[in-house]
């Protein structure tokens, strides 16, 4: 199913906030997910001919140094009709739209061609370059207002378009898609785009509540990848109490696979607290003495776990403290 219908943003358009590029790169580095992304969000005849076995991820970035803090990219080589085609996906992380986007894409495309000619072909033989299909995935603030045609960025293009360079890039603006249509897709990337439109803990909880039944019908591997993405992007940065609300909701609404994955994510967060607490305790232990420093690290781990709502017995096992010590810490926290 391809999502061709989108809603035009109104004056109250509120684009998704910044998300770290590792979330999308984690998802789309899996070939099957990348092909799902193409088939779902790009309405083009060639997409239906893309086979998972004929796509190869190029482990290289072509972003210029000046823009590496604003965006990330991915490059896939596709084998279509006996020809190599490169699909260049730019993950735009800026909060504002850059009107120079067509020109920046041209620079990245030239770098891809340069890499192809000198590294893959060796600069020998008859000169021939593969087609590059440029695509921008935007999840920043506000409407996308930059032109999608390189030719239209050039003064006098209409007069000399027969001779002037031109190309059009594909624009995927995450926030433009209708949420009900995204739910109806019932797949991984539709679910991710759906959650990208949720802001604040209340919208996240409502979104996960709506999405739980959809996720339960998805293949287990996709549920696992969605859960991992949510841990990197949605849950990351939440307070302990907010994470607990998410976990409580999943336990009420989700199926076994979803519950298991979200519990694992929260458990990994607890382990992270433990490691950080122990590290902090060891650092302090340089001044206070090794044993005292390790004890402080355990106590810090226990306090974090108590704030997240774990039972004292669980905290005692996690922090390697006695139950009496944990109960004393809980009393000090006022829980």
C-alpha cells in the first residue's frame, strides 16, 4: 500500500521536533525496512520493481563538513533493469528550511559520482555514471518552502532549460501525512511517522494507545525494531515518571511482544543508570576510598530505580544492596 494522499498543513501546522538521525539510520539500515519505506511513501513506477535482494547499503556519508551537525544521509545502490541506480536519502534535522537545498544536493551527488568513478570503477573504461535519485526526509519545524527543482534556482533557466542542468528531488515531510492514514498502513515506517507527530507526554501516551493494536498485528521483528527506535527517540529524554507511564500503558494495551520489548527498553535504562551510578561512585571513590565510592554508586543506582517506581525488592537485586538499605533510601526520598 502506497500512501499517496496527504493533508496540506494549515496555519496551525506544528512540525515534529528534532529527532536524532541515529533513529532513522537504525531503521533504514535494514534493507527490508528501506524497501518498505520506498513502496509506502514514494509513488513511482520503478518502486514496484525494487527487490530486497538487489539493494546494497553504501557505508559512507557524503555530507559536507559544514552541515554535519544539521543533517545525516544514507546511500543505497539499487539494481533495476540491469542497471545500478543510487538512491540518496538526506535526513534533514534543521528546524528551518534551507532554500539552498537543491544546490546542496547537487554537491552531494557530485561527491557520490566522484566516489563511484574513482573508487568503484577505478577511473578507467568508457565514461558512464549511474543515475542518482535524491530524496529529502524532513522532520523539522514549519512548512517546507524550498523549491524541489534545481533548474528553477537558476536565473534565466526558462530561456536556456534545453542546455541548463536540472533535476528534481523527492520530498518526504513527515508531518504532512494524515495520522489516520498512517495508522491504516499497519507497517513499521507508518507507525514511526505516526509517533513522530506526537509531542509531549500526553500525546505520546495517546499515540501509543492508538498504535498498540496496530503493532500487535505486525511481524515480531518489526515490533522489535519499533520498540528499539522508540527507546532511542521517543522515550529518550523522558523523566523517570514519564517512562513509567509509558510502560504502564504498554502493559495495559499491548500484546506480549510489545510488552516484552518495552520492558526490555526500560530495563536497559535501569542498567544504564546503574553503570552511570557506579562510574560516578568510583570517580568519587578516588577521594573517598574505593569501597565507599562503590557504595555511593550503588545507592545512586537504587535512588534512580526507586524514582522510576520499582519495588524495593527489585531495587535491592538491581543495586546489590540489602532490603533494609533500600527501604532506608526510600524513606529518605519520601516515597
